[in-house]
C-alpha cells in the first residue's frame, strides 16, 4: 500500500512517522518534500489509523514522486548525518 505522511517533522525537528513501523517501509520508496513537511512511501502492512497518515493510490504515489524526486532519500540523509557527526566528534577522521 502507498501512504502519505503530513506534518512529518515534530517540534524537536525529528521525523515522526506516526504509528508506522519503520521496518515495514519498503526500502528506497520514501520520498520527502523539499521542506520536510510530508513524504510518500510504500508500506508492507496494515497501519493504525492516524489523522496525519493517509492511504493513497499507486497513481497518487507516482504523481507525487516527480514533484519531490530530487530530494535526498532517507539512506542519503543518514549518510550525510553520519559524515557531519564524524566531523564534529572525530575531527573528520
């Protein structure tokens, strides 16, 4: 199934995937808006109802992808954060 999450970033600046199990998100399927307020993704299970998690059709998912395709993926974000932390904590080692 395909989902859209709105109000993705919480008050602490962290991504809040609401009631979703991160392990059930299809790897590489999440695309984030440039302002990080929303994302669309493919999910491998049922989910607990939540006002900010909306089931969308495959067509809707595909229509969002071109709009936000050029933003970086979650894996790329993690890699960038790791580099920044290494630079901060280890002096770039």
